[in-house]
């Protein structure tokens, strides 16, 4: 199943792909894509693949969305990019205005960056620098959760906790305080998500009580630890964390890079706990999956701590060349408009319900320990033994078998280890959801054989 062998050969001669052991492509075909429309990717032989993972969680309203296409084309003829220090433009201003309006009240400032990891770096630096500007230079550390993921650059990697990505680079990374997490996969039988998340919060509270004096911020992924295997927890954890961060005078950084923009069921996951973080990191869906862009939203209090005469040396002198790229910002404005136009948050309630329905039979599958869902994310925990929850050894790479089988049937699934998940664009239909689930079922049957 090698499509367009010429392109594949040219690619493998010069390219090095992300998150890939390149030798795998001796046996697993690389997949050149010619075009895409809606939820469908198309290869050079006309085969179509349902993009069940929204092209790495970025796409919201389908590929080649006519409305976003038109906005970008219009922008292209006016201004593609301009230095964002000392200069500005309307797409960035409009997008920032809309983001601070839509975000939890109190997030009033928007700093742009150009990818998720960069946004995390910005939030970490801003938090540290805020405390420094407030005469608290002893605050230098960050608290993070077990199994968290915040990106791949060294600062973002340091505050993450997924060993697969982090371990190799440990000697390069700053030391962080890692607290056991609220991941409800580990709750006792009969225990509710809320009870487990509340119980686990005691460990965070204890850490804060002991260490807050040296801590800048706690960084978390609200409600779903996505790269950590779509592990989920109850909003009560966020409510308790907000209270504790206030009590112990520590910032709360909400990394909504994956869960923001309707993925969790609300526009932002923090809304489900009615909290306002001190920093909110956004990227991925921000441009509807079109162009790289990220934003860090923060409070007036943080902004004011940097606002002073130049010679006071309090400014945030951080930049990226493509900060506030005009095409990307315009795509962001168009994306936010589509939430209104399509009634997305309401429609997604129905869609999430349909997603639950088409995956109902997985609950009784003998090798699926848990089917869990938060809004438009649904995950299946594949195990060797349903009762002991003993996982399949990672070396067996059952996820890759699922990936290959599903691709052969026209569905792009990309399991995280033994976790099969669905995170489709919001323009998917009920019958496409059904097809996606049916192919996933067959793929799992194929992958668990022998
Ligand atoms: C993807 C992701 C990031 C990193 O974003 P990149 O644009 O890939 O650098 C950070 N945090 C979370 C929660 C993510 O899912």
C-alpha cells in the first residue's frame, strides 16, 4: 500500500518527520496527501481517509473550509506579515479583542507566539518574571502533574511528565516539582470522578503548603491530559486548585492548547470549573488548524507588574519573528466567527452524544478497560487483561497495527500507545462517526489477534 512512490522516495531522501523513528518507514508506508476537504484527506490515487484526529488536534471546521479559505485569501492581498514590535495590524487586534471577550473574565491581555510550546515558554517566563518584578526572586520553581504534556521545547518539556518524550533529555531540563495527578482511570471501583479528583487534590494541597514560597506557578492541562493518553479528571480539581493557588500565592497556568476551542464541551475547559487561570495558553484550534499561531492570555495584574519606565528594566523582552502573523490572526478571526455561524457549541453537544452512542459497544469489549469521554474527545483504553487492567507491553506496538488497519479502511486513527481515541473535526456527520467507530472496532479486533 505505497501511494505515489516517487514522492515517497523524494521525501525519504531529504525529510526527517516529527515524532517518528524514521526507520519505521522501511515497513510502514509514508502517506503523501494530495488534497483535503471537510473531514476527508485524499491521496494521489483518489483514496480518502477520514481525519478522525483532526490532523493532530488542530482542525476544527474541516479542511479547505470555504469561509476560512476566503478570509485568508482576502488577507493575503492586504498584508501577510509585518514586524509586531512597534507595529500592529487589524487581524491581531480583532483576534485579541475577541479572545479576551470570550476567555474567563479577568484575562485581559493577549501575547501572541507561533506554536503551543512557545506559548508555554511565554507563560513560564512571564510568571517567573512577574514574581521577580514583585520583589520575590526566590520564586523560581514550577509545579506540574504526573502524566502531563506541555510541548517539546526544553522549558515546555521540563514541565511535562510523559517519559517517552522527556526521559532522554532529562540532563538538559530544569528541575520541577511533580505531583501525583487526578487521572480518573486510577479511581477505585465505585468511586466517582469527583470523589477521586478531590481525594487526589490533597497531594497538590500538601505540596503547595510545603513549597509555595519558592513556586512561581502550577501548570495543568484542564480536564484532559491529551498526549498522556487522553486521561481525564473532574472539574472539581480545577476549582480546588484555583482556591489553593490564591491561598498560597502561586500562579495557575491553564494549558488549553489541546482542550480549548470547544474540544472539552465548553469553549474553554476552565469554564466547567468556573475558574480564571492567571495564564491561559492557546494554540492548535486557534486558527481552525490552518496556520501556526498561539496566544497567552493573562490578567491586568500581571501586565501591570511589567508596566514601567524603560530604565526600570521590568519589560517582557521576549519575541518570536512571526509573532502575531497577520494571515494566522485572520484565520483565527474567521475561526471564531464560525463558532457563531455554525452554532458549534450547541451542535457539539449533539455530536458528542452521537460519538458516545456509536462507541457504546466498546464498553463490553473484552480488551477495553475503559471508554471515557470529555466533550469531543473519546478514548478507549486497550488492555491485555480487562479485570487486572494489565496493559499490553508497549513493545508489541498494537497501536501501530490499529493505525495501519484503519488507514487501509479509510480512517486516520493514531493511537497513543494502547489508547485509541477519536478527536474529529466538528463538521463530521453522524454517519461518518458511525463509520469511524466501526473501522476502529475492526482495527482493534485485528490488532489484538494472537
Ligand atoms: C500540542 C500541545 C502542546 C504543544 O504545542 P505545539 O504547537 O505542538 O508546540 C502543548 N500543550 C498541550 C496540552 C498540547 O496538546
